[in-house]
C-alpha cells in the first residue's frame, strides 16, 4: 500500500510537470464528461498465466497501437514519463503489478504535445465495454474491458481508487485532461480509465 501511495504522488507530480512542459496540440477541444460508467462487471480474481511483462498496447475503439516502455522513478521520486519526442509512445509503471497480475496495472501516455496528438489523445472517447489489449513478452495477450472513464481535478486525484489494492487484475490508463491553462502551462485535470481483465 505504501508503494501504491508513493506511485500515486509520483503520477501527480509527473502530470504537473508534463503538462507544464507540453501544451495542447488542439486547445479548442471539447472536454469529456466527468464520468462515463457502465454496470459493474465481474472479472477473474486470479492472475492470468504467463509472463506479466507488457510490451505493447492496442485499443481498437480509438485506434491506439503502441509499444510499452517500462517507467520507473526518477531520482527525485517522480514517475518517469514516455519521451516527449515520441508523444505516440505509451509506458507502464514497472513499480506496480504487471499485465494480468492481481492489482492495478498502470499505463501512462501523453494526451498531446505542442505539435501533435499523443497516444492517449482520444482516451476520453472510450466507453464501458471497449477492449484494451496488452501483448506480453512471452507472446501471450491479456484483454481488459473498460468499466468507466473519469476526469479528476489534479488537486483531488483519487489515489486510493487508482493505486489501491484490488482483489482482481485491473488496469488504469492515465493522461492529462480538461482545459489547458495557458498561464500555468498545465492541464487542469487528469483523465483516468478504469478497467478489468476478462
């Protein structure tokens, strides 16, 4: 639990730093709804067999396909982010559960940069039931489905809901969202997709 809380604070710092560095590719975008939720679906309570090390992500509903790079912690305790020179690159936090393991498997991606849309630019368009496919190093694939999409003010980030212990394999996709504050050079919110293994 302590590691999960540390990771959550790191994500908040990364979000603040990342959005200060990157402005919106399209500042005139319509904000997504605060929450889109479907009925709660049961999922497996045990880990998927195989090597949990993820190497790729595909989200057909929003045409996402990316390799996954491992993201650790910087010397200052903040979570590393995918390289901004490659805004279409997604990464996974390797200090938490791997793909298909019990607990929240966390994937981060940029919403955009100053010049182009990022890998998670259309994350807000996901709906309950949409699939998230994770390819693993051993050649296996695990599939999650979206339960809900929520937007949170950065100063009210739900650390426990995102990183807290859960009894089944789940996934979290995290990016910036909401309005871009030109003065602060930062997005005001975080967009989080919650899902579970099927």
